[in-house]
């Protein structure tokens, strides 16, 4: 999977860390674009721009339909909260320290040395700060009640710190999606708890491999993303992907399937298919619902009309892209909306071009998913995606 194209969380390097795409990459790439950092990437040659667009195609089309519903794809992998009560009995220094130590062990899964404690008299709290190398845990205890009021944990996990049931559960869940990799993972844990806002502490444990990612919250799987064996895909699904490409680009021949990914979150189960269109063109991507094959996004770099190393030439091209009328782009988007059966009322959406990234625009409407597009100097859309990832 080295040097494969990608879309929107690591523009410069693409979303593939060594060997694979992960959900975390998608989220980080989106964040980068939304902070207006696409500009630098657009100054590179067209092949690098296509990597960025491919990353957007995978990331923006991921549908977010809820967390770990009882009848969803994750229903077979359930855990229990692993933080016990931290309410103290008698409020004194020793008991508050014991409460903090216990909360830290429950959240981290091991013990860190106490780095320091700080009496916060105005807040009527004591902060206990623990550290082991770059791994940290901060626990705030109320001096009035002796109870845990806040916690922050950022820690990598050693193999012995990870419950075998959790790591084996991740392997089993990934295998059920069609994953056939070795899952040579690293693990981390994160907590950001505030008793004033949160009913319980959400202990987030993440397993990352080059080609897969699994995230748990309090022992329950909430997100999975992985490369899958294309041999597990049925011909009807592959044909649906090719048909989606031909809707966007009628000149598409019969591309070969090069790779596939699954992204599962709650009841949402998304499949992204990558089709090879030649080394000079790049990879076309189609993302659809894995069950009903509803298309959420398509990217075809064969329709992309290139970039220029010349600043003056590129500046003129940017002017041409920004000059393309809203009417033209709305018409193009409406045609794709109808062809893919999305039934979105785009006439009610606001339209806005990205002045910092000419050739990219969005249709937005409060309370509903945005539509993101990329287009060429002819006004032809070459990337269309429903952005339901928040």
C-alpha cells in the first residue's frame, strides 16, 4: 500500500502511514483542510494534489449514523465500564491520594509515579500529576467531597498493559470485516473527563496497525477501519463501484479493483473501493454503504486537468477556476445527486467556493450533511462527496 493516493487528517504525506489507511488519518486530514492548510499542498505537482483529493474522497464520504447501536455491526463486541467509584469516605489527604491513585490505575491500566501534587485552594481541589516518560495522567480531587472531579490521561500502552480480551476482541472484529493482515499494533489510552459535564469517564483505548485501527470506549468497540481482502467482495459490489465511476466519467473503461477498505462505526458500515486507472492517472475511489450500496462519494482523477510549476500559469488557472459560475456547478452537482439517487434538495443549500483552494467548493445547509466537490477548469466535477463525518 506504499505511496497510494489518499484524500483530505495528512496532506503532505497522504493518509497511508507506511502501509495503510486508517480512520484517524481521515479525521486528521479533514481537520487540516478545515484549518485552511490546503494551500501549500496545491503548489505541488498534480500527482500530489491527487493524493490529497483521494484522501478527501475516503474521509468525507464516511457516514456517521450513531454509536454502537444494539443491532449494529458492533453489537457482538461489548464490554463493561472499567472505572470503579472514586467517591471517598472521610475527606483527608491520605484518602484523597488513595482515590487519585486508584482512578489513575483504573484509567491507565498500570501505575505511574506521582510527579507532583498541587493544592488549588480557589477551586477547592487537589491536582495529582503522574508521569512515566511521555505518558501522563492528571487527576483532580475535590477537597470538599473527596471525589474525582476531573481526569486527563494520555498514554501509550505496553503489550502487558492491554487486556488480552480487548486485543483479541479487536482481532476477531477486524477478521469479521474481511481483514487478513497481521495486526501488528501499537496501543494508546486517552481520557478527558469532567464530572460537571460527563456522567461517566470515557476511557478511549486505540489499537493502530499500518492497515487497521480499532477504538474502544470503556471496553466497547466504537470504531473500526481496515484494509480488507478484495477476494471477499462479491462481483455485484465491484460492478456497483464501476457503475458509479461511469456515472461521473462516461469515458471510464473497465478499471481493475486494486484495494478496498471498511469503516464501521455504530450502524454505519462503509466500503471504499480503489480502482487502478494507470500510473499516470492515479486511483479512482468509490465509497458506498456496504449493505445497500448507496454511493456517498466518487473521485476520478482522470477528469482532473493538472497543476503547473509556474506560479504565473497556476495563478491564471486559479482565476479560471474561481470564475466558473455557481449555476454551472450547481447543475453538475444536481446531475450527480440525481444519478446516484441521493435525493438531496440542493436548491435549499448555500454554495461557497474555497478561495484559498480554487477548484474546491461546498454545498451547505444547517443541520444536514454538507456536499463537497472538486472541479476542473471546464466546470466538470471530478470529486463528489457527502460529508457526514463531524
